[in-house]
């Protein structure tokens, strides 16, 4: 199938079908300790932080989703414009299509509506070898990106009929790009999560940040099933988001994503150890992306006020109680959940 049709089908499925995991990302197992005496005013709460050398008004990122077919341009422009107005970072979808067909580059170009925010370029790990550093650097320059997200998507490739099934040598390629690209590299999952061992390997390869994209949000296996291209066998495969953040955040800078559905989930990501929270599905589905982004910031502020945290640094140290299946899984993985409650 032509890559452009596939991209359009993915967006349509995400917007209109039940494409989410049955298993949970784990946020319902995480709760803040409520403060009945916050001793601060709402207007004092400060969400500001920096990312990729630029200022953000809140630690929130619109995850990379699309580009590469005519309808994608409108989506990217509208999301990037809203992100610029709200001071959030913005990710592009896989840019492979513009490497194959240069005339599709315009569907990724959002800098004119988003002059000041960090823009993250995107390419699949399997494609690094095929295109090489020079071509990918030129691709990033064309869209004026601040960083490259290299997406790791073995689950999607395995369940996609036309998927690339060659996964050997990828870590070495990532290391080569770290050394030669000249832009920060984010290693990003696409919904099945990153384990502690993989985080350690990526750190060793020189990656600066990982985007967890854990299980519990959009399920690519389910998307392929709904497109009639796969059996549902692996629709719940992956490591839930909360588990991934707790497992990886002591190792490397983490973006918490995968099933993050509101500002409260975002606050939990940060308190669990992520530096930023990101989401895809809620923003592509939003009738009014700008209003949705504003709401997330308000919810993040509310969570901070109610847990007595005036700024993001304080939120990173907020006490959390972790229970249920997430606590059980973390215990089995040797991760001490009581440290979140006792700090
Ligand atoms: C329509 C759609 C297209 C996506 N395309 C890409 C992509 O091209 N590259 C990528 O790294 N991730 C892609 N993703 C994955 C998201 O960036 C994100 O990691 C994942 O959907 C989990 O977040 P969510 O549960 O908030 O949707 C896509 C997600 C959606 C919904």
C-alpha cells in the first residue's frame, strides 16, 4: 500500500475508532496526597520549564503523529499553531514520506505558524541505515526542527503486513546518529513502552531523552487490526506507561506518554519522575485543540495546588501513593514504590 494512503488511514482510525489498549496505562493506581492547606494562591503556580534550549509555558508536548499526505498539512498546522499559542512543544509524524517524495515536505512545514516552540522531527529506527545522516540532517533542516525523535516501533512493524522486519544493528545506528547528526536525539516508542534495560542501552548509546510512549493509550496493533490487516493477538502487548516512567526516570531524561489523557495524568507523569508529559490521541481528536491544551494546563495547575506544589521542581518531589496492579508489577521489577510516598 502507498505510504500516503496508510498515513491517512491511521489518522482516520485514530479519530473515529476505538484504538486504545484494553489494559490501563496505570494512572488510576497513582494518587497524590491531598493538601487541605495549600497556603498558596492559584495565580502563584508556575508551570514554566525549558526544553531543547527553549522556554515552555508548561512541561507538555504534542506527540508526533502525521505528515506525508495532503490532509496532514492542515492537521500539523492547526496543532502546531495551537501549541505555539499555548507555549507547548510539538512533534511531527514520521518524515519518511518526504524523504521518498520531496513534494510532500510541505505537509510537515509548521515553522511559520510556530516560530518559537521546540519542534521535534521524526524518523523510524529501521530507516536510519537506509537514508544515512546527511539526508536526515537535510530533512530536519527543511522543517527547522530542534531535535530528532527516532521512533522504535517493533510491535507495529511486526503486525503490519508491509512492516520492516529487520531490527538488528539499530542501536549501533542510533549511536552513529548521536555522534554525527549535530541535533539532540530522543528515542521514542510508539505505544508499547520502554523498559529499564532498553533505557540503559539507549543512554549508553548517547541518547539524551527517551519518550516512553507506554501501553495503555493508542494501540498500534489494534489500529492494524481495525484496518483489517492483522489479528488482534497483540493488541494489549507492552509495558504500561506508569511502570515505564518509574522504571526509567532514574536513568535518563524521560518524556511520559501513552494514555496520558488530561492534565492530572500529566501531573502524575512529572511526579513519577518524567521531565515532560506528552499525548497524541487527545489532541488529534480535539474539536478545538487550543481549548484542549488550555484545559490541560488548568488541570495541571489544579493538581499542583491540591498537592501543595508551587512549581515544576516541587511537583517532581510530590508524595505519591502507588497501589494496585502497578504497585505489584513495580515490586516484581524490584522498584521501591514506598520511596514515592515517603519522600
Ligand atoms: C494518528 C497517529 C499517528 C502516529 N504517528 C506516529 C509517527 O509517525 N511517529 C511516531 O513516533 N509516533 C506516532 N504516533 C504515536 C504517538 O506519537 C504516541 O507515541 C502514541 O500514540 C501514544 O500516545 P497516546 O496514547 O496519547 O496516543 C502516532 C499516533 C497517532 C494517534
